[in-house]
C-alpha cells in the first residue's frame, strides 16, 4: 500500500496458496514506518487467535508481532503460564 517513496503496510492473514495480491482472510492491523515514532496498530487478540490456529507469520510479520509482544504472549501461553494470566499482563 502507499505510494512511491511513502510506504505503508497492512498486516493481513492470507491462505498460503493465494495469489500475491489475492483475497485476504482477515486484516489484523497496519504499519506506517514513516511517522515519528513509527505507527504500528495491531489487533492482538485476533493475532493470537490466528497463531493458535497454526498461522505461520512471514519474517517481516514476525518482527512486527514480536515488537508488539504477541509472540511472547503466544509462547508463554503455549509453554508457560495459563492464558488467563497472559491476557491480564
């Protein structure tokens, strides 16, 4: 998204077999690297829900999810503390 020299990105869920610009399953948020500070808006509950279902983030999406603390919450929920404790923190 965006235009020449002004990038902005949507964070979406897409089927693996879908075309590059094909239909998206769910839109989780957006990222604008040009604002100061960088604008990153993400639906954390929806992202956790998709990770629980087995979604595999791309390397770029993984960095953004990590920055928002989603991957840490997912890891703690899966291997450590119960989900109720993770959502409260």
